[in-house]
């Protein structure tokens, strides 16, 4: 579901077949098709699953690196979130996720 055209270094060479938007990297196209493109109903799972071989059996999440899987299992999986956003009901176990949430969801308060 992508067009890979030969071109100069730095050229955006991965194009969305549904809307024509181009990306420099295959991952950018994948994320666009999965989360942004309203013109496509493409289901994209197989290519990224092979890039994320480490499966957390209890919850089904996949990771590219074994150390990331281990961190997930140690800090997140099966544990109730203990960090809460002061402005909304959002909860997480990861401090950096809470910080990102606060910046992107409540940007007027945290800029």
C-alpha cells in the first residue's frame, strides 16, 4: 500500500495510495494510514507485527525490543495506574506519558 519511487536523498518516497500524502520513512506512512488518513480503510498489521516480535502474553501488546517488553511487564502490565492528571480523569503508570498527556491535552495550562 505504498509507492516507493527512486529519488534523491531526503526525498519523501512513501506515498499513501488513498490520499497521496508522502513520507520519508515507511513508519511515517504506516502511522498516517493507521491514525490520520480518513480516505483509507486499510488494515495494516502484518508489517509492523514482524517489526515487533516481543509479545506480552498477558495483555497482547508487542514491542520491538526485549528490554522494552521487560520494562512494560515490570512497570505497567496488570498494574492499576497510579499517576493521575490533575485536570482530567486520565491515569497512567508512566511519568513521561502523564507529562506528554498534560502538554498535548491541556496545552493552555502547561505551555
